[in-house]
């Protein structure tokens, strides 16, 4: 289940970054992948739709969000938590 979530998120991020999913590593930041703030917002919307969850992310004040976007690993972990809570 967890691998499935991780793979689906990687596919969404890869599409946004115009990369292959296997190029999306857990320690990569959105900036490393060439994803700007708009791309990040689009990715978050896509992830919300994919998993039918609501991500507590404010694009205007990302540092005040309860959603850690510092790396792909943290994004994946946060989404997995949200999916589990929705359970």
C-alpha cells in the first residue's frame, strides 16, 4: 500500500517536473527537480485529487503550513499520513 502511494506521488511529481518517476528521489527538493511554486501548487492539487484528501498547504505562506514540502520524502510521508487518517 505504502509503495503504491509513493509510486503514484512520484508519477505526479515526475509529470510536473517533466522527469521519469525513477528520477524522483526521497531527498530531492521541489527546487532540485525544477518545480517552481506554481508547479508545486499544481502537484499538490493533483495529489489531493488522486487520493481524495485535503492537504493543509497554503501557497501564500508555505512555511506556516502543516505540510512539509522540504523534500519528496517528507511530502510522501505527509500524504501517507493523510491517507491513513482518512482510512
